[in-house]
C-alpha cells in the first residue's frame, strides 16, 4: 500500500470546474428571461359608464356626429367632406380637440377615415364616444 508522504488540504476553488459553473449561470439567466416573458401585468377589468367628462369636452371644441355611414353632422348641421376638412383645419390651427360621436351602425372604416383627416389637418386630440346599447 502506498501512502502520500506529504498531505495537503485544498482550500478555495481548486476542485471547482469552471465549465459547470458557467453552465449553471446560463441556466439561471435563461430561467429568469423565460419567467419575465410570462409575467402578466397586474390590473382589473373595468366597465366604464356612459358619462364622459374632462378637458376634451370644453367649449370651442368640434363635435362630429356619425349617425350612419352616409351623413356627417358637425355644428348641428349636415356637412360635406370638404366642409369637414375646413373645420378640422381650423381646429388644428387653434389647437382644439375633436369629439366623434358615433353609433353602432356606423362602420369602423368611416370613423378611421375621419380620424385620419383629423391627423392630417393637425388635430392633436381626437376622442370617440359611442353608446353601449
């Protein structure tokens, strides 16, 4: 039987393999990356009422009503696309907001077209109001 003549205790990281440590660190990093992608944002669902108040409903702002796909009512009267464009240009210059009142019968394309006109004419704030019935 052979015995070592000089016995030495090993301290520190001499026996620790660096490859295993790197693999372990990558696995931990991967775990946290995957977990953070699946975290749901906290919050609760709200059913908002039909009462709208706020800064956007002050006087001087433009109200556009869309009762159906054919007519546009602004300022209490039917307006054409050209008249609406002039009103929106004036609103954009005076930094007014636009309130679009629409019904369920109005197509989404019509509402988006008016919102695009607002953006093209320089209107910064556009609000949409619908009925929940």
